[in-house]
C-alpha cells in the first residue's frame, strides 16, 4: 500500500504471505491453469491485491495510531 502504515514489519510480512496464499488459492479455485509453464503472473497479481486488502483491513480495524498532536 502506498504511504506510511503504522504496523510493524513482522505483521506486514505475515499479512503479505497470507495474502499470497489466499490469492493463489482463490485464483486456482476460479479455474486458472498455467498450461504453458513459466512464471505464474495472474496468481502473483491476485496475491498482491489480496495482501493490500488485508493490510488495509488490518489498519482499518486496529485504527491509525498517530503520533501527531491530538485533535481538540
């Protein structure tokens, strides 16, 4: 996701890996077949999109913990 996210590196890695697994599984469940071999581009893109969605959900659920001045 573009911009600074207030989550740790470990959580970012975990959400990215989970997004990759879910995206690849979802792609194959929808009938994708890499019949000609080579790099599997579509599952990669879907995995990235799912990872972005998971990070956005995590940030939205946990809230933004800003270090700026409080709003009064």
